[in-house]
C-alpha cells in the first residue's frame, strides 16, 4: 500500500485542505507485508472523521492502512473541520466540497480510482457517520454502501442535546435556526423519508454503536425507521462507548462487510 499526505486547494472552501490517502500498490517484501490488487478501477472508501478530529485521526488511532492492505481498496480521509458536512450559514460549503469537489480532485490526482457506483463507499464515526449517511441519502446514485459508527443520525429530532455539546451560536452557524432544523436538508430521517417517497435505490446500510454510548438511541431510531420501511440493513450493538476502542474494532467489520468482490455474495442482515 501507499500512504500519502496531500495538501490540496479547494476552490469551494477558498482554502488549503489536508487529506490522507491510502492507495493499493503491488509490493513484494520479505517481512510479511506484501500487498496485491488491481491498480486500475480501484474501489474507493471515503472515510470521515468526527468532531475534534481531522484528516489524520483514522491513521493515528487505528490500523486502517493495514486493514485494507490486501483488499485492493483506496481510502480517502479528508479534513472538514467542525462543519458537519454541511453548507454552513457562515459561507463555508463543506457539503459541496465533500460531495462534488473532493471526488473530482481525487479523480484528477488519482485517475486509477473507480467512478462506478458499485465500487464507491462512504463511512465515518460520530459526526462522520452522519456525513456518510448524508452522502448515501442525498446521492444514492453514487454510493453502493454506507456505514455509520456511533453516528448522531437523529439530531434533528433531539436538538436540545446539541446544546449540551456546543452553544446555540455554533449550531445556528452550521445549520441555521434550530427551530427549522427538522425536515430540512440536514435532517437525515427526513432525507430518508424523501428518498423512499421518490423510490430511490438506496445504498447498502451498516449501523453499529456501543451499548454504553450515549448516542445509541440515534442508531436505534434510524434502524427502526429502516425496518418500518422494510429496508434491509445491518445493525449491531456491542459492549463499548463513544471511543476509539470501539471504532478500531468496528471499522474492520465495516471493511469486511463492503462488497469489494463483485463475484462474492455478502450476507446482509435486516433488523
């Protein structure tokens, strides 16, 4: 595998942005770390960070490079600050950057990356899980699978919880007036309802959260809504909190779950 640290310029954000990238590379080594895989039409995972993190946090807190070393999977880990993958009210268009500009920049810099839906995935932890779901619900034609680890996926229904984390001025700056949050473009349950109404072909969905995580209710709410709509999905809980012990273990399960081999049949659990 090749590990790259890239400084890119975003015209959308009007600033330099950092991202880490893991790319498949054919190697032959003597210490058991040889890697194999295609270097053309490479499947790609957009892996998003949570609040307080940045482009480096997945590489520093997990063994993500080793986990994908023999999977032929590229991993794009961008920094998006505390913007909640939204086009904010303070004119920082993180959603447009993530959903439109970043894929084009990656294609320009790494033309071996696939453009095919069946080879494009998104995942993230906490705020990044929210971002991954937002990508899958708003752009289902681009993503074959999305995964959330400990994501605050129901925040529009529990805006009072937001004020326990940061003050109202911050949240209003990101999302706009909180009394208008529900049924807005930032409300994932509303986006899910609209996608179903429009009969969109949704990506495969993976949800996991620790049983001691204060955000467990969010994954439960989304799983319940998916079940009521008869949308197959994977949802599992296990011992753990809102921490890297849980995320390091479960990102490995996400990678195993991704449909990286089109000839292989992957089991999907509908809860």
